[in-house]
C-alpha cells in the first residue's frame, strides 16, 4: 500500500488508445468489462489501462454510462489485492476525476461506501477508500462545491484512519503519509479539516488517531504551531478536562504531539489552572488524563508539584481503588520529573502531616494510601533520596511500630523496601535491629520482612550492613525447605544468604557447613525453581578467578609471585620517614596499576586472615618492609583456593539440582515461578559455566523432550551456550541429536505419534546451534535434514526443521554456497545449483496421499527459494533454477487443485530471473507475482 502516486498529467499521458473499444457503445463495453474484473492480473491491467480510458470522453455525456463506470470501479474494491491491478484502477480514477461529470456520482458512491464500511472492513479496503478520497480532495473542487458532503467525507476518513493506525507499522506509516500529503496540499485543506476537529464534527472519542495525525502535522511547521497551538490547547481543556466522561487512554495519547513541546508559560497559565479546577470538581474523570498529561510533557515539574499534592493526596485517601491508583501514579510522575532538592522534603512533609492527623483520624486503607504515596517518592533521583533516606526510614519504622493493623504494617515495609532499593542510606542500624525482630513475627509479617531483606540484598553497598542476619536467614532457609507451609520463607532467605556469600567468605563457609544446597536438592528438587529470585552471585566470583593463576599451583610456604616484595620496596623508597617512626603516604597516582590489581585479588582473604592479625600483632621493628609484606601474603594466599573450592562445589550442586528439575515433572504448588523462568535461569548457568563445570550433561538432552515447550526451548539455548564455549564438543553433540531423533521416530508412528515432542526439541536445538556451527559441520547437518527431518510425519516438527534448514542457508549461503549441500560432482565442480535436483530427488519419494505429497513439494519450493537468493543474479544457472522452481509450482497447481491455498503461494522472491522467465513467455500458464510476493497461477 503506497501513498505516492503520479500527478494527473502523467497519468493522462500513460493510457494508450483502445481502438476496439471505441467502435462499441460505451454501455456495451462497460457491461462486458464488469464480467471481466475477476480475471487474471494481466486481464485486469489491460482492462483499466487500454479498454476503459478511451470511454471517458463518451460517458461524460450520459449519466447512466457514468454510473456504470463508477459501479465498475467500486466493484474492484474487495477484489483487487495486487499492486499492479490496484495501480491501474487508481490511474483510471485520477483520469476520470478530470471530467466534471464524473466527480459527483463518484463522490456520492465513495462516501456511501466509506460509511457502509465503518464497522466491518479490511485494512486494504480502508486504504483504497482513503486514497480515493484523497484524490477527490486534491484534484477536484468537491470540498467547496459540496458543503454538506465534505463533513460526511471527513468524518468517514477520520474513522477509517483509526483502523489503519491500529494496525501494523506499515499500515500506520502509509496512513500517516497519506494524510500528511493531503494536509500539505494546501493551507485551505488543512484549515477545513482543523475546523471539523475543533467544532467536534469529527469525534475525538471515535477517531483519536486522526486527532494525533493532524496535531503531528501542526507541530512540524513553526508557523502553524504558533497560530494553532492556542486553539488546540483550548480544545484539549474543553474536550478532555471539561468532559463529562472519562476519555480512553488512546484519546489522551492523541494529544501527545501538542504537549511534547509545551513551554512553562502555556502549562502554567492554560493547563495547570484547568487541571487543579477539574481535580476538585470531577476527580474521578480527570485523574487518569492528567496522569497521561504529566507523563507526556517534557518539563521540570518542581514548580508545580506542591500545587498538585494537596488535591492529589486527597484522592489517595479515597475509598475507590481506581482513584487511589491514579493519584499515586501522579505522585510518582511528579517525583520523577522534579529536580529541585527542596521539592522532596516538601512532598514528604505533606504526607507526614496527613499521617500525623492534619486531615483527621485516618482509616486503615487511608493510612495505607499515604504510605503508598510515600513509597512513590522513591522515584526521585538517588542523590536526593540519599539525603532524606535516614529520616524517612526512621519515620517508617515509627509508623510500623505504632500501628496495629497488619495491612498498614506491610505497606510500611513495602515503602521502606522501595527507598532501600534506591539508596543504602535507608539501611541504618536501627533498620537492621528492626528486621532481626521482624524475622520472629507471625507468618505474613515475617514474609514482609524477608521481602524487605531481598530488596536490600540487591544492592551491593547494602550487603555489608546486614551480615549480622546470616545465621537467622540460614535457619529460616532450612526450615522453609523442610516445612511446606514455610517454603516461600525459605526461598527469600536463600536469596539473601546467597548474596551475602558472594561478599563474605565466612558466609560462604557457613552455607557449606550447614549443607543448605544438599538439603534443598534432597527435600524436594522441584523447589529449586525458587532460585529464580537469585542472581547467582557465585558467577561473578567464579569469573574473577583464573585457572592459570599461580596461587593454585604453589606449595605451602611459597608465594605465587614475589610482586608484593617489590611493592613493599617501592613504598619504602618513596616514603619519607617522619617523627615517631611514621611515614608520609605516597601519592596514589604513582602506584603501579598491576601491583594495585595484585593487592585487590589478595583482599578477598585479607578480611579473614591478615586483617585482624595485622591489627593486633605487635610491630617487629627488626623486620624489613619486604619481609613483612611477604609474611602477610603467605597468610592471605592459601584462603583463595579454599574459597574457589566453595564456589565450585556450590555451582556443581546447583547444576545437579537443575538437571534433576529438567528431567522430572515440575510441580510447584505454592503459586511460584513459571517453568519458563526456571528454564531461563538454568540456561544462564549453562551459559556461564557450560560443560566445564558439570561432567555429566545428559540432563540437557533429556530436557529437549520435556513436556513443557518453554523447558525445551531453554534447553536448546542452553546447549548452544555450552557449545559456544566448547567447540570441540559440537560434532559429538550433533551425533547425539541425530541418534535421539531416530530413536524418537517410532516405527508405528502412523498409529499415534507419542514422541513428536522430543523431535521438536531436536529441531529447536538445531535451529539454535546454527550460531555455533562451522563450515565442516554443515554437510552432516544438511544431510540429516534432507534425508530425515524435513519429511517428518508431524507438521509441527516438519515446520521447525524447515526453519532450522532455512536458517542454516541464510547464515552460510552467502559465503559458502558450495557447503549448503554436501555433494561435489564427478568433475569437481562445486555449485549451490546442485542442491536443486538433490532436494527434488528426496521429494519424489512415495507419499501415502496427495496432500502429503503436496507438503513435500512445498518444502522443495521453500528451500529452493532460500538457496537461490544466495546465488549471483547474473549467473545463468539462476535462470535454470527459476525455471525449475516455476515448473514445480505449475506441476503442483495442475496435479493437486484440491489442495487449499495451492494456487496462491507466498514466496519472498527477491531475485529477478523467475520474473524474467515469466515475462519471456517461458510458461504457457498465466503467472503473476504481486507486490507482496504472492505467486498466483491461472
């Protein structure tokens, strides 16, 4: 669907004379043409380019003949879906509109047809009607000659534009181009449509997309914007803010072009007063559109926040939930768009005052509303949050302790969690003590505290503040995985202790000592899905270690490097000795980066071994700086391999647990974590560690036949990630996949295919591993696909295998056309053209019925098409390929006419030889390829 067309003069010159048509009466020609509009594209184009144009000079003198011509044109509306036919009709319409007698019946029929199609229509019909209406507006005087007709036309245009603007990207783009071109035709046309909108003859509620289109055009030229901005702002205030019914989200969004560039003056003088007025008068109607409005503007709202807060907070106290939600959204938007450092304390104090009783005694749901509003303030910038966080956290603890309603307490915990997620300053010592006591609360409140810990542990700079909670969390985790009623507690606690273990070797040792992982795996393997809440901190630690690091290879009493000695010597030489034996610290910028990195690595163990000893040990003045540095490193280095061992052990346990989960029937009965997420997490583990950690990875192959599609898809991705890091395993893995496919292909498949899921998993794996294959792997994979998988008896599996095959062709066809198929002819010539007869040979194998055989041929066509795109277009063999492809299509069309959708087949043909072959008359059949690459055979 193109919005561009030739100007009338070119179209007029484009039509050749039709001598045969000129000899017959127009009515006879038109009636004969009406019987031919459904014929092939070739006949359609000839009809509207050669036969009908010469009649225009004759039919203008006869109203009945003109009516026949108009009816003939509209007869094509639901029929012509190819570009060539549509273009021929459009050119005919443009030519006919040059005749004044044609305009009136055409306009009447057009408006009636548009109104008839308002409720039930297709996007293509919408587009054709809109394009014809644009011709009518551009190249006739319809708008000025028909005062009553234009409003009907404009309203119908606006309604039909909504259909296209709700469609695909291409439909939206085409519709926008059409109307922008129409508005740009003349200032008068734009003004006429604007008046229809402003005077509400075009419904804003029914056609928001059209409002958006006209505003989009208005804001582009500055001259239009300066003239019409006040008009449209007034229209917005009257239509949206002053409405008696709540506008839809689409209606609010329609005004986005207007508000994206609104300035402070217009906002303050026009928009703000109306917003505040209507929030007091009709809050239930305007809360949502005002929320959209504040989201759309590109203004710093600091100056307006405290004007909105009193009326918005009043709505956050309302009993209606929708009002509270919209009010809280406005508070969140004000928070995100306010940069003044004084705004946050002012908004906090406003909420604090209401909770303190300024509005009278609050009911529980009202207290919850205010705490939720306080939570929304966490949308301010982290810098501002950090300044106020200690005060807010202290206030929230007071709210929690002073309220006896559980729902209110949970709201306080949620607000504290939101502030803690932005700044570690919210986690003060009194908060840690508060959480310690909270872990002993009853079920619901205990879970609330655990959720708070989970949020706190997401920030690395907060972890060190809650290490004292480790023992409590380990016990909660163990209890949670042995008592089904506390399982969620165990999940939250497990997340926290895993995060703590990532930064504290002592915590890591405690997890191993308490046998947390084995307990989880043994008590109920399916509960491993709780690790969806984990970010697997061991991954970061593991990636930080190098297997070639000498720390792992040195014996006791020796250093992996003497680098620390040179560091000590450098320090001693650069420092100046002062009074009392003190040294002036040397400048940091003089330090060797490599030496700095070395000390960073050793700092992992320094917390446990060197730090406390160095602090308490007496200074031996007889030792040099070199000797002291060496002794310190000797104490530090042994703890590093020990920590690596803990990480490795934990990873192996986790991978084993995931393996069990993948092959077991996943059951999780406490409303937690879908299979897709479990599989994605498993995939992340494989992506990070692959075969190098887990010795036995057969579980991943078993997961390819899992009953849940998400598990199969994730297993395929996990396998690819593992192979990407272990390319030497590719050939072995492919062999296993091929064997599994044969195993899953039961001999009695026609009596009930029970293993198609496994074969689909193999297809998913082949599609995924295409990313990691090399050229030497291609022949084996293509041979397997050609001989077995592409003729799988199951349609779903066959489709997946074809997708995998096409992906291989697309990925490797351009650079390795000869490797697309593992054959070299006897003369040593390697060509992609060899793929055609070989693929065809397997397609010619016997089939039980015509429909199956048709599917085989369709597969041949699709693969041929995919391969041909990678051959040079000037290669004569491509012409041969095009002929073979067309022959196959025609044979299918002849032999299997009963098969649905055969005579129209979608092909993404981008090469021209096939089209050249068709145009050269190489086939006796009437073949057409339209703009959407749909090939039709007559």
